[in-house]
C-alpha cells in the first residue's frame, strides 16, 4: 500500500549496516538483549521482555544472546516464584 510505514522500518537499515560491516571486516556479529533480573519476579514482564527479544531476533536475522543482568540483586530479592522450567 503506498504511503504505508512499516512498524520496524529502522531494522532494515540496521541489517544493511551490520551486513556491510561483516563483509568489510570479516567479523561475525551477535546481538545481545539484556533483561533486568527484576523481570524474573513478574511473569508478565518476563514474557514481555522475551517477546521483545524474539521480535528483534526475527528482524535482525543474526545470532542472538539473552542475558539476565544484575543477578547479584537476587540475594536481596529472594528466589523468583516461577520454577526453572518456566524460564
């Protein structure tokens, strides 16, 4: 449809820049999505963060790594309610 703007139109330019850098430098890049540890304590926030991560993974078409940050705060926050299989 003419004049229609894609929701993720900026990803095309990012993909092009990454592809050009890979071709010129012979490096392989990986995307890292950092998720705050507080998201582990609310299943809906965690699901939202993982959905965002999946969207970026699909749009960028490159290796992807999800990382939980600030894990040291788990000592103060206690154990998350969800079991390990949830994650």
